C-alpha cells in the first residue's frame, strides 16, 4: 500500500498530466475557431458569386446561408469548449496546489513527531538519572545512620574505625577505671589499718594507693575525653545522615517533576502527557501526547 507521501506525489503528477491534456484541447479548439472563420469567409464569397448569377444562385445562396449558420454554431461550440477547457485547467491548477500543500503538511507533521520522540527519550534519560540519584542518596543516608549507631552504641573493645571506639566503649572503660580506683583506695585503707604496727609498710601502701588513684583518675579523664570524641563523631554522623536524608528528599521531589515510567502489558490509565510506557508483552516503548480532551500513545 503506498504511503501518504507517495499518494500525494502521484496526485501532483496526475494533475500535471491533466493540465497538459487540457492545454492540448484548447489548442484544438483555437484551430476549430480558425476553421470556422475560414468557412464563414468562404460562405460570404459564395454569396457574392451567387449574386452575379442570380438565376442560378438562389439555391447556392441558401446553401451558403446554411453553411454560415453552421459555421456560427460551430464557432459558438468552440468558444464554449474553450471556456470549459480553461475552467478545467483552473481546477487542475487548484488541485495541484492543494496536493503540494498536503504533502508539505505531511512532511511538517513527520518532523514534529520526530521532535516529540527526541524530547520523550531525553525525558526518559533524565527520569532514570534522577531515580539512580535518589537510590544513591537513600543508601548514603542508611550508611550514615548505621555509622552513627556504631559511634553511639558500639560494643566494648570493638573498633568503629581504626584505633577508635564507640562512646559506649569509653563509658564502660571509665566506669571500670573508677571501680578499680575505688578498690585500690579500699585496699590502701585496709593496708593502712593492718600496717599500723609498721609505719614504713603503711606509708608504702598509701603511696601505692595514691599512685593507683592518680592513675585511675588519669584513665577516667582519658575515657571521658574519648567518650566526648565518640559523641562528637556520633553527632557528625547524625548530621551526615540528616544531610543524606535531605538529599534523598530533594532527589525524590525532583523525580516528582519528571515524566513517569511504566512497565506493564496494558496502557496505564493514570498517565499524564509526556509519561513513558513500555509494553511488557511486545517490548514497544511509547510516550503519551495529550491535546485537549484527546490523547494518544506514540511509539518511540
């Protein structure tokens, strides 16, 4: 079956052929008019000759008048035929112009369809990129949330990062150091009581207890510092998680402004203009165009 383009080209060619045929008919009609004028002249000459031979020219005059009348009628017919031919030529020219206009409109529509196709493909690529960015942002948020939990609640002696532990770890260490200091102090007091008979021994024990207490205090201070650092890391991780969550929300909002993408066997009923649908039965991808109250899925 010929395409619309081919049909329009054939119509233009046929119209041109008809124009040529009509022009030929007009030329023929002009020739007939000349012939009619010649016949009229001959009839008038015959009438003049008949007058010189009046006795025998009555019959000839009648024939000449009849010939003249026929010539006039033929001339009128030729004029009518010429007018009809000119009208046909005008109609043919108008039809040719309409065919050319229709062909140009078809080419313009085809070009516009290609433009819509390119725009749909670009929109699809943008939607896919936005979706990937949202997934990545969500993953980063989850990772940051997990890291924050590790900084805050990681088990004792379990590294969060190389050489660094959780706030819970340093809290436990601080509590243990304070317990050891208390135990040492109690032991020193017991030793002092028991060593009342030996001042030297008591002094030594007291010194050891003081040293142990100082060491415990230092360890407690270190543990407090580490706990503060861990808390700071946890706060930073929480801020990173909040930032990642915000980015994920922004990416999700950006996706809301992009065309939707559907994969199913039937056209989606809730789609908007510019949305893309992939038929899972045939693999065909199409974009939805909405014009007022009408809409159409165009394959891309």
